[in-house]
C-alpha cells in the first residue's frame, strides 16, 4: 500500500511546482466603458524584470477615451492623478518630471496596445502601490492595486 501512496504525493509536488511559477509578465485591458479588467496585479518579488502590457479593447480614439497605466504609491496616487489632469496628452496626463510617478505606459486608443518593462529594485513588498489610468476623469474609476508577493 505504501508504494502506491507515493504517486499522489509526487503529482501533488508537480502541481505545486506549476502554481509556484514566477509571474513576471502581466496584462491588463481597458475598454470604452472606463473599466480595467483587473483590480489587482500581482507579480513575484524575484522577477528580474516585469513586463506589463496594456490593451485597449474598445473602439474609441485616444483623444476621446485614451487609457494608460500609471504606478505610484497608494499614498500618492490621488494627488498625482489630479496634478496630471492639466498636463496634456503629450505628457500622458502626468505631471512632467514628477518622481512620484514610478512607472507609466503611453496612452492607447481603441484596438491599440503598449508594453513597458521595468525592474523591481526601486519597489518593495511592504509598500502599498496603486495603478490607475491618468486620462482626465478616468483615475477615480480605473484603478487597482499592484502587489509584489
Ligand atoms: Zn483611461
């Protein structure tokens, strides 16, 4: 009996191995209804680099319904979002040179996508991070948590 009971244990180990695979490539989609499809993005602390892809599944133009993905600490996100409203599309609606902006993508319109790759060395697990779309009027609805596990 003991011989046969080893098999489920081995299978269990294989499954655990798969679940524990590192998550370093993440994707988020915005639509024409001011929605991101995720309220949480989780990456692994030991990723050398994280690649984030932002897709826009809608049909509206970047002028009407542009989306980007901006990362700040949760302490700063509302202030940065508000400060960026007047910064204009050329600045991705982010305050130029503001070091509270930790990462951001370009703006995309319907049918477009964009990616950024960044290291985690400037970030840490113990800090609470928030991502949001910086397009004017979007941040309050289009936001979520960025978690380093
Ligand atoms: Zn947006």
